[in-house]
C-alpha cells in the first residue's frame, strides 16, 4: 500500500498546520468531561503547542489552538485519521504521540521535494510541474450507486476541484467494474483539508473501492498550470490513462491549452510525447517511453 497522505508541495508550501508541531513529554488529564461532538477541551496543565494531535483513549483529535489549559479542536478534528469520536470522562489522559499521519505527511513532503529536484538536482532550472506529484488515490469508504454520487476527499488532491473542467476520476477495486467518471461539481478546492466532488457512475461500487486520478496525474497537473500555458513533465516509463475526453490537443484548431507534455528525462533531452490508443474498445490508454530515441 502506498503512502495515503498527499504532499502540499509544489502547488503550495507546507505549514505547521500541514505538518503539525510535536512536544516532548506533553501529557495532561481532562479537567472536564467531553462529548463526542465537543470542540473545546479543558486540561489539567498547560502542556501542548498547537497545531497538534492529541490522543484521549482510542480517539485522535486535531487541535488548532492551545491557549493555557484550553484546547480548541480544529474543524473536522474529532475522530482524526480514521478514529471514532467518543465521549471521555474527567481524569482521562490527554497525550501527544508520534502518529502515522505525522510521519506519512513528512514523508510525502520529502518525496515531493526530492522529485521536484530530481536525482543529483537534474530538474533544477527546468520550468513546469511534474505529473507524478499529482498522482493520487484515496479510499473514502461507503458505496457508490448508478447515477450521481457525492464523495468527500480528505485532503483535496492538488489539481482537483469541484469546478475542474474535463477532469475524470477512476473508481476501481472492491465490487463493481472499474470506470472513469467525469467531475461535474462539488465544494472541493485543491489543497483544502476536505471537500466534495460530484460525478456519475455507470456501475455500482461497494467494498474496498478506491478513487484516484484517471490520468496518472497528468490532467491534474494541467489544471494547476497558469491560464496562459505552461509545461508538464512526465516520468519515464508507462503511464496508464483511463479517460480520453477533455485532453488538450497539442496544436490544431481544437487546442485548449498552450502547454507542452514532456518526459521527465535530463534537461538535455528533447522528447515528444505521443498518445497511442492500445485497444479498439474501452477507454484505457498507455503512454510509453522507449528510452532509446529522441
């Protein structure tokens, strides 16, 4: 399983809110009982620096403000990282722990920076964005029915929004035939902690299905470039494309983007990316770089 966290870089710069702040030996007890929906926590001592995540029994809680012995819960912070909001009695321990989310977010940001720089810094000086940084996947849970569906993404991946034009997501795994679905609306804004997207399915999907980029991150990268054009760099190797509508034509009177797609090789290589349809039926494409010609 890949890292479930999505890096903020390079579309934005990660802040303490994204990475959280750790404190050594930060521990206290509840000075007052809290319900499963309470957003203010009173503690016995002043031990925490926000933003941070505290644990009370089996629940993780995202804290946005720590003022003396009063902790303010961030919007959506109860039941953080898949835990369940619950009631907690006076005297229960309140702790800061190193949690998987913190490690995974730091790892995601580090890999994003390394990818941006390239091996031995070969990407330094090249303009544009890198499609692999927009290659995302999430498992929201629940089920999808035939027709319109609303799914919450947390966080919203870079290049994805409810207003994204001609942007598809791919539903696969679980029960139900995999398919590419066009985003038609929603509240999602790229980089936000959470947001919804609306799309229609041809099939039902239950079980451990996932939602992901339908274009190996390429369309999301195109969505992030300036309106007057830009460059998207692709990594070497095969890239699977599951949606063929809405692609920018490179040249011709149907071009909608002044953009270039290039393979992520060295700065000295000048490569052209060709789209090749591999099957007469279906919507699956593959972009293949042979590595032996320019």
